[in-house]
C-alpha cells in the first residue's frame, strides 16, 4: 500500500500532523486520561466508544471495530484511496508529494474516474452556459425566475438546461477529446436501443449538478421542462456516483451543518434550493430515493442532530417515519418539521414567505415521538371509544421503544393528561407491552441465535470490556509489544515463530516479521500503513492501543509464550474429557480409565 510514495515522505507527513487534530475536524473529542474519546463517525451510537491515542497516533472504535492511523481515517471518512489520502494530508502539512503514480491497474482506474469527473464538470458548465446565455435556455431561465429563483441562487447551485437535441453534449465531449465510451460509463450518454448509437442522456431538462463531499460534480438530476416522463431523471449509478451514498447539496451545506450541529433533510433538489434561498443553508436531500444507511452514516459524520422536512401528504409523512428510524439507528437526534397537508417546502415558501418558513416550520420542528403521535391520531376518530383505545395502545407501543426513562415518563404523563387516565395504569400497560415485546424478541433470538451470531461475528461483536481467554490475551499482548519493540519481535519470532492460535494474529505476526526484516522502524502507525486487509488493520489498531509496559520482561515473555503454546494441549484435554464421557456412557471402564491417565500425564507435563 505504501509502495507508491517513498516511505520517508509518508513518515514525514505522519510526524508533522497530530491525529487528534485530523479527527477533530470531523467529530468532537474529549480528553480522558491519556486518550481522547468521542462518538464514532463510522456507526451510530449515543455513548462514546471511539478512542484516539495521541501517543501512538492511532484510533480504535470499541463499538464497530474501526481502527487505524491518520491516513486510514482520512481514507474511510473521505472514501478515497491511499495515495489521495496521503496527498490530502501532505497539503495540510505543507510537504510536497512526488508524482510517482499508482500501480498500473489503480492508475488506469483512477485516470478513468478522473476523466469521468472532468466530463461531468464540462457538462455542468455547458448546461449552465446554455441556461444563462442562450436563447435555447430562455424558457428554462424564465421558468426558474417565475418560481422565485434568483440569479445568485442559480449561480450558487450551478443550475443549467440541457437542450432538446439528441447529440449536442456528445458532440461537445467528442470535440474536447473525451472517450465517449467512458462518458457512457459515467452516465452522461446512453445507447439508443434501435440503432445502438450514443445519445445525450438528458434532453429538454432543467439540470441540477450533483456533487460529492469534495464539491466535484459526479452526476445530475434533470427536471423535465413542460410535458414528458419521467418528470425527474437522475444519473445512473457509475464508478464515480452512487445514489445511495450521495446527498444533494452536501458540499455547500456541510460548513453550516457543522457550525449549527444540525442538518435539515429534504426530499428533493428544489426544496433544498428554495430553503437555501430562505436562509436555511444546512439543507440536503436524498436524491429522490428513500434514505439509505450509507446516506445516514454520511449525515452522522457531520452532525448529531437532524430535522426531517418532507412533504405534508401521507406519502411524505410515511417516508419521514422510515427515514427517522434509519437516522436514529445511526445515533442521530431526530426532529420533524411539519407542513400543511398537500404542501411541500417549496410550495410553503411560495405561499407564506421565507420568514414564516424558518419560524413556523424549521424552528417549530417537533421530536420524532411527538410527530408519531400526531400521525397516529390523524386517521382516528377519538370520539369513538374503540379507536381511542387503539390509539392509546399504539402510542404506548411507541413509548416502549424510547431508550430514555425521562422521555417515556414525559409522554406517559402527556397521554394521561390528554385522556384523563391514571398515570399508574398507563405505566403498568406500557410495562406489559414491553415484557411482551421482550419475550417475542428473545424467542426470535433463540430461534436464530446460532446463525445470527455467526453472521454478526466480527465488528458487531466488539464490546468495550472484552473477556477473552488467557491464550488470546497473551497473543494480543505479545503482538502489542512486537509492534512497539523490534527486539521483542525478534525474540518472539525465535521462540514462537508463527505458532499463534488466532488466524488474524498469525497474519499480523507474519507481517511484523517481514516489516522488521526490511529495516523498518518500531512504529505501530507506520506498520499499519503496510497492511492492506481492512480487517487486519482494525485488529492491529486495537492491539496497538493496549496499555503495555515500555519493555517486556523475560518473565512476561515466557508467561505469554507458554500460554500460547499450551492452549492446543488444553483443547486436546477437553476433547479427551468428551471421549471419557462417551466411554462411561458405553460402560467401557477400561477405556475411561486409560483416557483419565492420559489427562493426568498431560496436566503434569503442562505444570512442568
């Protein structure tokens, strides 16, 4: 991984930067003893399990297993390759990186992606030029102005117009020397089925450039001007654009999201732009698709709080509930901005103005539980006793899912006041529902327990306090010392070699032996740069953060190695014990006695 840039340059970059500063650009960190901690940016959580060591320049999440150094952090956060992460960090530190290139396959792939992005940048400029400066774009421009879009807004979002001609962009790209097959792979062109000729994907549409977090144009959304289907058309997924990983407006909204620690989630581009025009500059949208876990993770990396502002119809409210569940799973505090039935944000702004939108919609947003209660109440006749009781039970079920006791108490009291009910009676019923749901959940877990554990084994099984077998702890502490001391590594290599018991530990040890044989320094962060397997990086990062003595004594070394070497023998003893049980079951006294003596001899040997 580190072979594309000189090792000396990578080490210089790493030494010039503090991992705490790098990670603090993305999440809030608090000092706790020797380490810093915060909420993990890679998975949803409400209790910090993300630890950063300034001494070792490493991070590890005890919740999801993510780990590494400053380089791997930037790679994960920005979704970029190793060389790009190094370049990004080099720019921060003012160190120049020689242009040594990628491997042949990576270079080819990287060059193709770069060409696709350049094609999209050219297309965005072309569409914008057509909208702002040509007679062809006048109808689209007049439409936007009629909708209240100012020139400043159009410029800020680089809106454009795609002419109603089948090959105008294709000809421009061809004249500029772009490979048309790459432009097809990038989603700017498509093949007409009847002739198999390449044509422009977008025609007679108002164009909304879609940018990634770095502000690079990677796709488009196009709204049909006049009659035609589909009304909205997005770029298809491509090597540079994935709808379920991208948020419209994130590049412009990100600084304001970070500043306010709040994002506002809309359904579409027009809503984001209209809200921006109304002074809501932290708005983003999920590209006309239902919100995905990856999009929710991207939001969580930038804020802890989100306001959902979807359309006021039933479909919008249903989508808001689904999105809220996904966002809450990522550890976000969710509120919902309520709109009148049949209105979307743009409609409301057009009808009531920007100030009322900010004050009466965004700033008046309600907690997700209050929103759910309003939705449950909406379709019920609460004068009818049966529907009233059904509503109360539905609300109690929702209250059961609340994690905080204070929240549960608040809504139980509200329900008691609304219907003049006994608070104790509601608490008893809510507890009954909780027990019933717990039983159902337990039954499901028992039914699927083995498969579920097997499926989730790995990062989902990380916990803050690991109760590991003695041999496994011994292997981990040996590897920790080996990462921080080349002499310790040589001792372990001579006495133990590759005889670790855990597969990941065998691999890490082998990498360490090779790493030191090349004359590399004893530095965990530098060693991790040499690992390419993401699972090994996570495991090595966690081990490197173990609290160890500066030097491993001879007694420690012997003790750890004995535990590692003896573990297979203890496994064998357990297997013999099972054979004894079978022998006794079959009333084979002689075999049982013989096996018993074997165990006695093995235990004596282990004690020696």
